[in-house]
C-alpha cells in the first residue's frame, strides 16, 4: 500500500489520485448533498488513517458513540461556548459515523453486528442529547418536557428506521442483494433463534433489538411487503431488469425525503435550537415537520408499491 502523504494538502490530493473515494460510498444518488461535500470526504480521510493504524470499523463506531455522548452533555449547559463545543463534537462524531461504514466497504469488513452497532450508536447520541435538553429545560417544563421528549424520541426512531428501509429497498433493486443492507424479519428471526444466550449474550441482545426494528419497518409498509412477497414468489431466478428499473424510477424522487429524515437536516435544526437558547423547540420540530415528511414518504412509497404490484402481478394468484 502506498504510504499516505504527511501534509494536509498533499493528503487531500492523494484521495483523488487513488480513486477509491466513490467505492467507499453505498451509492452516490442515495447520499445527501452535505454528506457528499463534507461528511463523506472527511469520513474517507478518517477511514484511510484508521486502515493505516489497524483500527477496525467497530472501534471507530465506539469512538463516535463516546464523542456523541460528550456532545449531548455539552447541550445541558446554558452556555453558548459550551454549546458550540457540543456542536463541533457532534459533527466530529458524525464524521466517524461516516468513516466506519466507508472503512468497512473499503476493507470488506462489513458485518451484521457492525451495521446494528452503527445504528445503535446514533440512537445513543440522541438519547444523551434528549436527556440533556430535558434536564436543561426542567425548571420551565418539568415532567411535560420529559413526556414530550419521550414521544419525540419514539417518532425519531421511526423516522430514521423508515428512511433507512426505503433507501435500502432502492439499493436492493438498483445494485442487488450484495449492494444493499436490506433485511427482512424472517431472516433476522432465524439468526436470532440460532444464537445462544449463554454463549453469545451480547450478539443475541443486539439481534433481539434488530428483530423488533425490522418488524416495525415491515409493519409500517404493508403494501411494499405484499409487493416483495410477489417478487419472491414470481422472480425466483432473479428480478427482471425492467421491474428493477421501474422500482428505482418510482423511488428516486423520494430519496430526498430519506435524506431529510436522517441526521443532517435534523442536526442543523437541533444546532439552531440549542444555540439560540430554546432547545425544547427541537422536539416540536420532530413531532410536526419530521413526522409530516415521514407520512409523505410512507404514503408515496406504499402507493407506488401497490401500483407496481397491480402492473406486474395482476394475474398472479
């Protein structure tokens, strides 16, 4: 492996020369603009450094969790400068969140545990952030603030789960099974049953949560589940190119909503609310704007799933 250059300018030039940056991404068209111009390039730098240092993707994920929790703690204080430090820490944590997946794809170290841990990491960040905001706002909001945060947190989890599910459905039909992280509850349940609480307690616990996660995704997308049952029943030798292209054509305009429902958009609003001294506004943003985006995504995704089923499987039993 060619050694990395020492100066920052030479290092950035080397990224272009190696030409591996785009191979570290899931897919360019599923990435948000801010990811492509900021988080993913920085994440790629971290991934190259981690590869050189022998650091694994899961270790990077653990580092991101620690930094993300530290960011949440900073949001507790009613101090602009400490809050700014929290913002910078959360941005740093998200560059690591980019780096772990990029390193996994670069080195072939992709694992189910790594994917689950990556999702859990972002969830832990926001648990710390939610607790900090509730405690900070306690004198004014009390238990009402706690209740609002709990409901907001539930919908936050649903929003990111559905965004991830729809994005991976698109990648499945665009790139095939190998190019997607799409899972179904039947496969996850089989893996969960194969594990032992006595021999593999940590992995089985992760699989338990992941099973509930995938079942919730499927519960909220019944028309898509019906479509996929027809696909598995009728396309046993592989999905025809025409069907895959039609699915991607229908899904592509909705990718902007999958991006809006993940980290970048919500983090910008979070930063504004915290730095302005009104962090509780963030929860109302989650409950109104973000749920509106979620509802629109679900309605559109279910609608075209039903249309494709009627178009391709009208005469199927």
